[in-house]
C-alpha cells in the first residue's frame, strides 16, 4: 500500500541528471509504482528530444517561467505547439510524441509519470557536461522510450 505524504519544495531527494539537479518529490517506491514526481528547474538547453513513452502517461505542472510544448507528430516541424504559463497543467498520454522547452531563462516544472518506473532511467544517467540522450538509446528502450527527432533549438 502507498503511504500518504506531504513534501514541500526542497524536501525531496536531490540527484544529478546530466548537468542539472532534479528533486525526487515522490518516488516510485513510495507509491508502490503508481506515480513518480520530479521537480526540475530547466533552461532552454535542457529540452529533451522529441520522444514517446509506451508505458506511462506524463503530466507537467508549470510552477514558474513559460514553457513551450510540442505534441502529436514524429517531427518537431509537424507537431502542434502550445505555450504554458505558470500554473498550467499539461497532459501527455502514452504513445503521443512530445517534448518541451522553457521560453524563459529558466522554468520550474513538476514532471509526473504514471506509473512511475521511468524514474529509474533519470536516476541512472548521473552527471554529465550536457544532455547526451542519443548515447542512451538502448537504456531508453528498456524503459519504453523512443526518440523521434532532436530537441527544439535553444
């Protein structure tokens, strides 16, 4: 059984993901696999490549900054584009291509995955000087993620 919890900003476990630090707000273990929640402060260069998840739905809550989302196609040029303001909630169903990027210098975003197993990928990457997603295609596949196109230009 999952346990109820309240976790304020900064009370989660911090870990390195490429050249940024993420906060594990709620872990897969704490919810018995139901959900994982990350808090990240992103820069435009932190945008992931356009990708899909085959095993989980993904949601985002924009806490600060403005964030652009690309959704719905295997090519950035063909995706629908939506801008999200602070307080916005965005839902990305499994198998729907997506990526996102701050339009501001930084943006703070909660990333919510249901179920939560994908956190194992994020935690296993560790520290690096910048994103190198294409170096991890085999590991991404183990978590049901497929890269479709590059990230948006910073």
